[in-house]
C-alpha cells in the first residue's frame, strides 16, 4: 500500500478504522497534507474542552498549527503560520532558542520520536512564560518523519484547586469574583496561620500539610450556604461571605472558626500549637470590582492583624491604608533620591553654645529632605522610612561625609569647633559605622575629638553587645560620645556608669518639667551636679526664651542648645551667624 501515507502506527494512535482516514492519492504530498488537516481539525475540536494548547507541525512543508487561544497569549503571528524556525525565534525566549533547535534537530532526523522540553515562550506583553512542550513525530510507511503533534501547557500557571487542603484555589476565587457584574454585598475574610513556618521547621513539611488540611476542614465546617472558602498562597485562606450583613456577623464567623481550630488542637493533645489571624474587607471598602484591589486590601488587613499581636481580627481601615500607601511612596521617593546622588537631602546645623561666654562649642548635624516639588518634609515623615527600608545605611554614610566636610570648613576659622552626629540603631546594626566614621575622619584629617557621636538613650542601649562594642571602640579612638534624650521614659542611671559618656544631653521634655515644677527643678539640678562629679559634661536642650536660659544657666550646665540661639539652618546660614561673625 505505497499510495497510503498513514502507517499502522498512526492508526493505533488515532484509534480509528483505517478507512475513516485513508484515501487514494495521486502523490505522497497530498496524503501528508490530508493527515495534517485531519489532526488540525481534531485539535480544533478538542481545544474547546481543555486549557492546554494543541499543535500540529507539518515538518515536510514547514506549516505549524496551534489552537487559536494561543494567539491571545503568546507573541505569534497567527494560529497557522510558515517559516516555523523564524517564528520560534520570535516567540521563544532568546536564552532557550538553541535548546529548542537542538531538540528539534534530533526529532527531524528520527533519532528521537518523543519531545518533552521545558522552556519559555514570550507572551503578547513580552513577558517570559514557562511552558512544557510535549509531542511525538509521525512517520509514513516508508519511514519518513513528516509530522509532529503535541500539547503545550503553562507550568507556571496558578492552580485552580489545591490537593493539600482539598479546597479550590486562588484562580477559582478570581473567576468567581469575575462572574459578578457589580460587587455584591459581602465580607471577605483573609485568614492566615500564625507562625506556620515554625511548624514546617520543627515538625516537617508533611506535618505542615496535615495542618493546612485540618484548618481547611475547620473553616469548611463553620460555613453555611452563601459562604465559600479558597486556599490562597502559603498558609492563607479566603472566605467569600455573601450572607453576613454586619461587622458583628463577620466577627462571629471568625470567632467560630477560631474556636473550631482551638478545639481541634485540643483533641490532638496540643501536638502543634497555632492560631489564626484574620483581615476583613467589605464591599464598602472596594472602589471597583477588581481582583487585584481585593487581594491587596485583604492582605493589608491580615498583615495588620499579625503586626498587632496575631490571633485576632482586624477590619480594613481606609485612613490607615492611605498612610501605609503614602509611606510606601515616600520610601520610593527616598530610594530615588539616594540613587540620584542624594538629591533632595540636606544637612542643617543647630549650634550648641558654651554657658557664660555664649561662644560656639559645636553644632548638631540634622538631616532634612525636600521632595521633588521642593517641599521640606518633616523628619518624622521620612526617618522611619529610611530605617525600615535600610536606606539609612547609605544616607548615614552621606551624613558622616557631609558633616565632617562642614566641620573642616568651620575649623578653618574656629579650630576648636566640633560637629555632632546622630547614629541610628538600624544603621549601627546593619553597617560598619566604625569604619565609615574613622575613614571619614582620616579622609578630612580631623582630630577624633572634633566629632561627637550621639546615641539616643533607650531600654537596650547598655544591653546590646553590638552597640556597647561600637561605643567603646569609638571612645578608645578618641571620638566624644554623647548620651542623647536623657530625661525621657527610657532614662536609666546605670547607663552613666556602664557607658561612661563624655556628654549627657538633657531632653527638652525634662527641661520643660524643670522650668515648671520645683521638684523637677531640684531633680535636674542634682543630676547636673552628679554628672559633673563623674567628669561628664551636660548639654541642656530646648531653651527657647531668655527667661528659660537664665533659670537653666543658674543650675550650672556646660552647654545650651535650643531655638533661643537658633533653629537648625543650612551650613551657609550657620557659618554666617556663628562662625564668620567677628
């Protein structure tokens, strides 16, 4: 049967009687085309009932067919095309193209009959998409490889269901949301297992999967018609609640779930202890029926529940979220400023004056930041973001360099001038501030005693080994160490003996109390006398009026800092007022 292009091997694959697909042909080419068209029609038929992409490749005539849905997903010219290698060069990720060519050379030569390769195709948005392409070649009766049929599936695609918890997954939840033309009256509860990582690390991933199944079961047992639960990422679940009418209803549902979980843990004799946190959003919180918005707002509410102690429910709060978004934007702005050579950052200087002579002793360098519009942003709005993001490390180095460069300029006129720098605890823990500071001192040929380092007195100042080691190394190097904000809630006299600062800075809060209370007045006076006996100098902060200056000066401190002399100001203004003056 030389005129028949379809071999017995092909018939076995199709499972069809021979006469259904064999015909008399005038040429082998026509027979090959008939087979190609047969598979094309079959692929088109089956594509309506599957999520994968079926393809047929006529190797002899260089024609490629893929089910039509693929054109909307991948960078293909159409679902039927020629010049297949060139189109593959366009759609296959550049790093994977040679891998595909090598495998296809094996297939065309007949050395391989099965194709099974994982690589990347480019989406219509030019984003790489991981696929698993499988297929097999078809031969004619004379053994010639003329056709390849197969299936492409996305291996990075999210699951519609989760076999671990036995629940439908995130993709299904997303599809459920899309079915509504407008947002229904609902509550969406996002639940997360607290410290789930500890369960995996101590009892194993297998046991963690068992916990996920148990929690899923507990949640399902608490639901009624009109409420559905879906497994999200990691240890999180979402309850789509269409029957709760009030916040109290949603809260009662969470309490019931939490109770069932606690009872389950008790029944299993506390082999694993865990709790559930919950973030809740409602239809009133959603501006549009948008799945991404649902995801980010519910995740934010859950994160707040975990931050506030876990094992509790937190309802989404718009004002809190707006602050969060503003802080995130501030962080992005700060990162951009750092990347552009610290554009927008400035150092202001506030004088520290000698008591009695009112001569300049030092200046505290204080960080300021202007946004892209030139608006000066209050420090409380950006300092936390610098610390939380870790940007305080490069900015801290910039502060050191800028402050010491200013000190050099001031010492050209006043050789005994000193500059005072604040170190953040995050900066200390995440960077080598000792090397940063000492290198800068040597770079500008300053005496170490020209630099004062201020550390805020806190509850862990003397107990943190990294901080105490840095403190002692800097003192040994010759830098003057100042204990800042003494008199606030963290004040601890033990720090005076353990840290042995060179300078003690009295916080304005304490100063104000001493100006308005006889008891606090006597207390501050005694502290000043005590630290003098320990050979420690004092700076009293927050002096704003002449009367305040006179009353505090009478107590005998060494230095005064406050608005009475000057608010923090740019270096040029500072030098005009306090350095260059006659």
